[in-house]
């Protein structure tokens, strides 16, 4: 009795087709996105775009003047940034870090893609009415607050990364109510302020670098 012919497929079975490099790469990207719940994050970001459209169309506002008109858009921007930051959490921890040489590229690509999706969704939502500060201010705020979230993920972990954008939102609202401004609190600055734009871009770049190289912080429980 020999093992000859064991490697042959059963009669009528479909022939096995080896996946090419392109298919393997697409599968890797898809598995990574699923592990980070990116489809759900995109749905939530789209929901924030709809919320912004409704708020502008129906003129939702907070009593208190021009500064108060920025509160609801800021809440939406910080919410979208928090979703992106939390999506950095992965369930596999060190095994994924040890076996995935493409992992840094996937981290960076996902963070940038979700940030671009947030800017696009909120830009679409802004068609519902007049957005305080316009597109430039919204883009600056989303990019910068997302950077705060990425930094928080690197320090506290992906599960707690929402805390950074929410704390920054409270700080911004406090400064707006007090009539104070700072380039490091860029939503308090005019849309075309170069210093505020550089601060927001710098925070996002720092967060993106940390997430790319280190990923979200892993706790012992993770």
C-alpha cells in the first residue's frame, strides 16, 4: 500500500488556484481593515456628516453669539476624530507586530484614509448651510484633532484614544467662551491663520509617525 496519488484532487473537485501577489495584498489590507473595524468607522464618519448637514440645515445653535455657533461643528469634528483614533486599536497585539512587515504601512494608510474620509464627509455635510470658518477651518480642525487622538492612542491605547479629542474639545470650548485664542488651540483662530494651520499639521504628523512606527499602546490585558 503506497501514498501515490494522494496529492491529487477528488474527482469533480474544483482545481486549486494560487493567489497572486495582488490578491494576497488585497486580502491582507482587507483583513487589517476588518480587525480595526474600519467599515464601522466609515459608517460612523458618514453619520457625523449627516448630523452636520442636519444641524446646519435646521440652524441648530447654542445661545451665546458667534463663538457659540462653532460649538456644534466642533462637536461633530471632534467626534469624527475620536472614531478615527479608536480605530487604531487592534485585538491581536504582539503576534501581529512580530509577523506583519507591512503593518506600519497599513497603520499609516488607514489613518490617512479615514482622515480624508472624515474631511470629505463633513465637507458634504457642510452643504446643508453656512459652516462657521468654512472648509479650510473644518479641514484644519479635523486633521489637528485627529492628530491629538493618534497621540492619545500611542500613549494610552486605542480603547482610550477618544479621550484626547474630547479633552481637546472641552479646552477649545473653554477658550472660546473666554474669548481667548492660541495657535495650539487652532479652532479659536481664523481660518487663514498660518500658525494655527502649522500647529494642527504638526500634531497630526507627530501622531501619524508614532502610530506608524509603534502603533497604539498595548496594555497587559490586551
